[in-house]
C-alpha cells in the first residue's frame, strides 16, 4: 500500500528521498538545507522540533519557535515535513506544521502515543527501537493501524549490536523482512544507522538494493557546527553526489526517484545557491 505525504506517495513504484537537518536550528539553516536537498532530488523534508537526546544537557530543539520557520520553508519549497513528536500533547500542537508524524526509536514502545496516533489520519513514520525485535516493531505498528490509521511507514534506523565502530548496525535483513511481512512501506535512515557521514552513501545504496521504498537522510550546511548529529550529516555537495549515484543503483532495479511536480520540469542535481531569509 502506498502512503501519501503531501503530493508524494511513499511505497509506490518510485523511491522516495526525505532529507533535511537533524534539528531545525535557525531560519537560514533550515531554508538553505531545504532548497539544497530539493535541488538534489529530495521530495520531503525532515527536521527535528523537539529532540530526544541521550544527554539532558544536549540541544533539545527549538520547540514551538520552529513553527513559523517551518511554515515559510514549506510555502517556499512546496515540500511536506516529517518531524518527530515525543509525547501526546505534541500531536495536536504540531498538527498545522507537520505532514507526517515521526515516532523515534526511543518511543517505539510508547504504546499510549501509538494509540493516540491511531486516532489521527496523518501518516506516521514508525522507527524501529534500537533494541527491538522485528516482530516487536511490526506489532507496535498495529497499535496505530488497529486504531483506524492505516497510514504507517516503517523506518529501520540501525540497532544496537556488540559492534561499536559504527553508531548502530543497519539491519538489512529487517528491511527485506518487513517489506515481505508487514504490507507497509519500509524506508531506511542511513544516518542514524551508521553515524559516520562518509559511510552514509554506501549504506543508502545497500538499502535501495535491499528493496527499501526510500531513505531519510540528515544534511546540514556546515556539519561541524551542527547542534545535533553533525558527525553523520552530509554536506550539500556530498548529498548531491550521493543522489546521482543512487539513481544509477535504482536504475539497476528498474526504479527511479519520486519527484515533486516542480522537479519534473526543472533540471535537478544542480547545487543550489543558498539564499538568506
Ligand atoms: C532523528 O531522526 O533525529 C532521531 C532522533 O532518530 P532516532 O529516533 O532513530 O534516534
Ligand atoms: Mn539525528
């Protein structure tokens, strides 16, 4: 089943790339990233409003201050936004700014949040908990679908294993398994899976080859200055290079990238000149 986010269908014949910063940090950072990822072929934006950080001292997101920036960026780019909500009160608070709710890895087992999202009609991106069995992840999705909201997209974002060289371990088996058994679209977050920007492209190609319906990738104008997850963020240039190669990988599977109506007519994969707002 394909799921509609804005004017894009995830899980249909085309491969969907969602991209943007880990956290929305400022109007300039968000608009410049949005314009750049769109020019390279991304069709949906990501960007954290409330962050679930391991450390209470780490940047927790701009919260409601981000709302006006989001409205402007969406109007300018014509792109939808997926953003994480971390508790039930945010379902209503973010209704006007998000096009799909993201449930983060740390909240996959938060069944009261999942039940609340089951009462909504907006799509939900359900990330796999970092220690969750595939079966627990698929069962968690039923807390949403049983409530009446069938618009669920699964996201494999890497799990904890004995390995520490990379941030997590992308469970490529889970991608193929969830595609076969869940009946839902499955995407991969290569950024949190590997945690090292240089390795994100290879992981992304592997995800495409394993049959994922899309990717969610972190991109930042200056990763060394990012307020969260800079080590795994791609620069605009590296994201653009990755997208070009990704199209070649997809072509081997007779697939292409999902496009926004505006991207069909304009030339893509040109580096966009950042504008200030
Ligand atoms: C994120 O997408 O920024 C995030 C916090 O991801 P996860 O829940 O997978 O850690
Ligand atoms: Mn992140």
